């Protein structure tokens, strides 16, 4: 009896090997595209969740005080250097602006009638407050102008370095 040659077997093995290699390469490409699309989806989801939290945070005071018709919806703070000879860095100005924004945050959602009396008290407190920044730098803000227009509270203040009298 004669043993059959392997030529017919080798040609089928090559075809099967090409099919398996194609399946592996195709699945790898599919997985990379799937992972890329999923990562884009995840980033968009996180961005939308953050925006949703910010909007909920902004709307929370209004939902609590729905019966007030005219309320403060937005607070804008403008901080500028008082002396033109002393130029402060943008990072210092932004830190002071953030601190003043946090101090005035309690006025968001309040009615205009209650804000007018609260602003006088807040102005006195802020004018005496010393803002400490990293690097042992101390500054004092002086509120120069307060405007309430279109449910928006605008506060302009001047920065002065605080010098201790020890």
C-alpha cells in the first residue's frame, strides 16, 4: 500500500492558516476601534456629567427660592491692581478673584431686596479681610463698585498688598 503525499494536505493547511491569521488580525483591529470609540464615549460622558453637576449647582438656589421673582443668578467679580506701579501676576489676580467669588457665593439665589442690605455688610467684611496666598503673600481687597443689573451682581475691586505694622 502506498502512503499518500502531503501536497494536498499542505495546500489546505496554508488556506486554513491564512483564514486564522485573518481572523486574528480582524479581531485585533475590531477591538482597537471598539476601544477607541468607547474611550471617546467615556470622555464625553464624564464631560456631560461635570456639566450636569455645574448646572445643578447653579440652579439649586433658584429651586429653593422659586417664589422670589427677582434674584441674583450670576455673580461676576472683577479684580484689578490699585497701583499702576505694582503689577501683579495673573495667577495672583485669579486666586484673589476666586476667593472673592467664594465669599460672595452666599448671595446667589437671594432676592434683590435682601441683597442690598447684605451687600453693605459683605462690603465691610471684605474690605477688612486679608487674603493669604501661598508664599506668605497677603493682600487686601477694596470694593470700589457694585452693580446689580439683569439678575447679575457685578463687583469691581482693587487689590492692595497688605503690610503688617508689627
